[in-house]
């Protein structure tokens, strides 16, 4: 069998096995951004689908959802988006297998390395959730495979890297590693076509999105769109998402947790998860110490991303998904001192153990609706308020209540001034529209005295939750105008 056919067979096997694994378990964690994207897809709200920080995912999600609708699907969009991420995660694992094969690994070792990646906690979990990051990770893997090839093609590398950046702008941080690998093989002259295709593709995509979807009416509109998550505050000013203290420890801890999520477990489980996470990291450190072109490439890869994510939410696990590509590639380099049979045995043992651990402590809990307290709260509220009522929200319930339960909401996040909130509540009361709030939403808002000053009446209490009717006492309520 020739090498090309062997590689295609390997890629197909890794893709099929990974996809089957991912589709066997559905996550009910429903992260906020994924639900928000599903809402925008259902509304065909392209202005919000082409997010300034991750331009391509929303548009791809819309196309994928429309394909399901053509085939007769009539359910919530969140399911197609989760399947889309499973496809992206499985494809990323297959590309990693191909990368390892082209790096000289045997077919067996490449398959086992890809399997280890596929069951690593961060890669597995975010292949089950509707989120943007697996799209960028897939194309980042394709860019790395191209850069590490015997004869990397600058234009192809620029195209793959651009697609990764359009998946998430954070993948710009792969540029030092990709440029270094390219020039080592093709010389400095190869940088120009690579950078030209990268820049041209990204700029063309943003220009098209700006003209046809966002259509900013002012420089301020353009600024807000391009800043994206860096301007999420009520005032929409730039805000750097950094940790004032403990950034290095948070980043280092997350470097372990992307393999096995051991934080917050029972002591024995936490210890087991820590050991499982430390093993590939130790092998990766050994691989880095061995040196060589590939080891240096992956170290530059890690350093590039670390330069950003040490300073931008080092405590957020999903930003570290692409680090797994580098760490597993380095780990395999670190295992080269073992015999091929021993390497295969070590990889197979780790993969089996990590699969069991991550299934038990990450995947299955996320598949249990009872473990999602915000989903439980949304269903509980919907069963106890009129269908035309308004509900005060803060946090994930801002997307859960309108999306899953079709309730109208007032987001407390946008009311920093008490008088503005009271005016909004008075306007709803004047129209005869009921407003409710839960004790959990008020606790998340962390402004305990505000709503009691307006007026809270207990409406229902059960299952550890309390529902309040929000309205002024009769003596202080504003009079309704005649005919209003």
C-alpha cells in the first residue's frame, strides 16, 4: 500500500472513531456563547454572527443549520451546532494523525497519538459544545502540518493560517512558529507570499463581513465590532481581560487541566487526574529538552500562544485547546527513547485511562441535565410564571430563558443605575406586564439592596429556589393612566 493511501486510511479511521465517540454523548452544559450563537443563527442575525474576534464560525454555523433544515430538521439550532463542533474536533484529530505520520511516525503510533489528543479533556469537551474554538484549532493543525512538511507551500500555509485566524483571532499567535518553520525550509523569501496570502485573506473576509453584514454607521460601530470580547462592558470601552495576580499559576494549572480536568474533584479523583495530566506534560518537557527542528517549532508555538493567554484570561480552559497539539507532539518526541512497542503500550495505556477518567468526571456530568443548575433554574421558572411574563436575569439565564423557555427577559447587567432600572420596571407595570426574579439571579447580580427597595413579593419556593414577583407595594405604585 502506498504512503498516500495509507495516510488516507489512517485519517478516515481516526475521524470516524473520534466522531463516533463524540456523538455518543451529548453535552447539556450549554455555554453562554454557544447559546447566543444559536439564537443569532435562528434569527439569521448576521450582524452578530460575524463576530469581530471569530468571524467565520457564525456564518459556517448558519450554513450548517440551514442544511439540517433542508433535510427536515425542525428542532433547536443548538443541536446542529454541537454536531458541527464534533465534526470539527474529529477532523482536527485526523489532521493531527496525518501530521504525525508525515513526521515519520508509524501508522500505529500516529493513530495512538491522535487518540490521546481526542480524549484529552479540553479537546473532547469542546468537541461536544457549540463554540468557536474547534474551528480555529482544526485550521491551526492544518497550518502546522503544512509548515512542518518537507517542502511547505507558502501560499497554502497562508491560507490555512488565515482560516485559523478567521476561526479565532487568537491564532495569530501561531505566526512566529509557522514563519520560523517555513523559512527554515524555504528561506526568507518565502515569507512574503505566506504573509501576503494570510493578510489578504483575513482583510478580504473582514471587508466583506463589514460591507454585507455589519455595515457600521460610524467609526465607533466599527471599533466595537473589531474589539468584540474586549469591549463587552456596558460602556463598550476596551477592557483587558487579565488576572491581576496569579496569572502564571493559573496558566500553569490550566496546562495540566487541558489533559484531565482534576480541579474540584474528590481527593482521590483529583490526585488520579493530576497524575494522568502530569505524565504527558513530563514527556513533553523531555521532548523539548531533546531539541531538533520539530521540538523547536512546537516550543515556539506554545510560547506564541502563552504571550497572549498569560495576559488574557489565563484561567479560561477553552483558549488552551490548540496547546494540546504542541504538547502531544512534544510528548511523542519525548517518548522516542523507548522502543516502538513500549511507546505504543504507553500511549494506549494513557489513552484508555484518560478516556475513562474524562468520561466519568467531565463528559457524563455535562450530559446530566441536573448538573446544569442554570438549565434547572430556567425550567423551574418557566413552570411557575405566566408565558407572557418578564423575568429579571443575570448571567447564563440571559440566554437560557428566552432560548429554551421562550420567556421575555430584562438583563440586570445593563442597569448600573438604580433609577434606570426602576423606570424600566415602572414602564412594564404601567402596561400591566408582570415581572419576576429568582433568588439566584439576584445573588449573581451582587446588588442585594436594590430590588427589595423597589418591591419583592415571594411567589413560589421549592427545590432550593425562590421566585419573587417584582412590583412596588400598592401604596407606592405609580398610578396607571386612563386607557393605558
